[in-house]
């Protein structure tokens, strides 16, 4: 959440601080130069990411620092996109079972060994990747690597644990239904990529979770948990050589090694302009998401689209600033009470993406909010200005640097980059890409992806006032006289 603070000079001392003698121009220039140099030096002084590929295809990557702790994780090219209709949910099921014991450490022995180190173990599953990572003291890095290797190579899949976790997951699915934002985005994927693997939810369906067997889960692991599909990443007070030695020692299972044809090809997905509406007048607020097809991870247009989203900004009623916010759409939302919140998004996958916005509003404000949001899209395509692009680029730079606070964020950044781009892209290169964006590029790239394109729409709640799809489609261009 963001908040704005207002400084008021209510005393003589306050007025003296605000209106006292101004520093000289030379001092201001010196301060600016120091600030600019400090930022440039920060980008240049970030430790290099070292990458080593083992004989079995496992990529080992690390960034060394002077931290007393480290984060070590395994990022795997596996997720709901690699599942079919019958096995959807297998990856999410495996994430739950991964921490429940291995063949070497049955039952709760695995968790107890992690806790004995004072370490923190976590994991997640998305549509295209699965990750498991441990945050521990730097001296315990070899032990963390051993634990992670045991987790991905020797998961026990004990029948009693499968049944226990089946009940846990079914309860989670019920709870997830109450999160209307997540439900809306699942519907958005279902309509945008209907008939393809990206339409699947990460968690799977209730019917699938009830039917998945041990054989299904074992098949999923044997197919996807392979060295060529993995990145072992680490960040913190560790040595890359020691990390590679630990990987060579532990990531060596026979079933884990590379075999010809053992790496499944990426299922092809196609975008469809269409809609899903789940009307429920008993709900107090409507959730609406609208998106066009965006680029894949490696497409350079992503930087420009992220600048465009920074221009649109985000808003929540808890924010301060009122009508004085730099985002035009936020100012309109405040002035005309259009919505409770809105946020743009640019969700990328290997070969496609969803570029759009999501908003939550009262039932009678849906039409007005949709009109203003689409109008902001059209303005980006036709009349984005240099001043707002400059502001957006500064926002992106700040967000870019803030994401790398702490070893866990750095480790995740390394793992994601190697899976998505095949290399770790340094911050200096990202900064150069952001700096190259100007207003003309924003107008051109937004026109390429937004202007006169068929969108995907997902709506949940009291959505009677949401106009029909053809009217929404008509808002994707302006009639130019």
C-alpha cells in the first residue's frame, strides 16, 4: 500500500525550515551529481551472477555477497501448463507432499532437520514453474543443497500422506473460492486461453484432486523433475565453487539425469478474445478484469508495456492524495467515486501474456469505470506525454531495485531469469532498457497490443450493468475524424 504524507509548517521553526536560506546552485548540482553517481555505482557494483551447467544439464547459479545468511532454491520448469485435463492439479498436490518426507527422511524427519538448522523452507507452484527454497545461515549452504536434492529426487509419496494432503487441498480450494480477485483471474485465463493448457488453474479442480492417485503424482515427478528443467540458485554469503561441488555431490540420481526425449515440449497456447460472466447479485462488489494478448517473457516490448502500466498507476480507497494523485485514472476514480480499487497487470508466459487491468467497484459504477479505464488505454495509444513517461520510468527503476532487497528475492530473481531468459539480466541492462523508452515508443507499442484488439473479459459478482461484449470491444478504438 502506498500513502502520501502532507507536511504543514505550523510554527516559526517549521516555516524557517521550509522558507529559510536556499542552498546555492553549485551545492544543488553537486548533490544531484552525487545522487546520480551513487545510483550508477550501485548498478555497476552489484556482484556478478556466476552460472555453471553440470553434465546432467542442471544449471547452478549464484550471486555472492557478505550476508551472514543465504537462500538456496530449486526452480523447475513445471506447472499447470504442463498438465492435461485429467492431471490438472498434480503439480500443486506435489508441492504439498514435497515437505512431508522423503525416502531418506520419512515422515516429519525432513521438517525437523530443516528446523534444527533454524532455517525456513518454502515453495510455490505457478502455471509455468515450481520452486522450493531454503533460507539458512551461510555456513549451512551445503546442508541446504542436500535437503533440496532429497526433496526433488526422493519424494516418498506415502499413501497416508497423500490422503491427508488431499483433505487439506480440498479445504484450501473452498477457501480460495472466497478470494474473488483470484477467482476473476482464473476465469480470465479460462476465457483467454480456452481449450489450451493455460486455461487450467494452478490448484486444479475439486474433481481432479479427489481422483489423483499415487501413480499420477509419481508420473508427474518422473516426467518433469529432471536436471535439464531445473536451476539451482543461491544468493548470500556463499561460494559458487562450494555450491557447484555440493550440487555435483547431491544432484546425481539416476532417474534425475538427462535422457534423450525426457524434456517435454512446451504446449502451444492461443489467445481468444471472449468473456466469462459469473453473476451473483448477493455479493456486494463487482470484480472485473479486461486483458489483451501481451508478449512473452523475452520480448523487449515488455519494458515499454511496464512503463505504460506505471503511467496508469494503481489505486485503493485507503491511499492518500485524493484528486492530487499523478495517475489520471486514479484522480478520476476519486473525483467520481468510480471504484474501490484498480490495478494494471502485465502477466507474461514463455510465448504469450495477458496485458490488462482489474478493478473492484460498486454495481452502479461498472460502466463508468470501464469507460474511463478504456479511455486511458486509448490515451496511451494516441497521446502519452514525455513528462508522464519520465515519471513512470523513475517508478520502475525504484521498483526494480526494491525487488532485490534480501537474499530470498535475489535468489528468486536468479532462478526466474535463468528459466525465462536463459541468463541473469543485470540491473544495469534493465536500467538501459528503461532509459531508452520515450513517449513515442509507448504510443507505438500500446497501439500494437491494445488498439482495435479483441479483449478477454472476466466478471464476477453483481455485474448486471456491465455492457455486452460488443460494446466493450467498441471501446478498444477511437473514431478519428
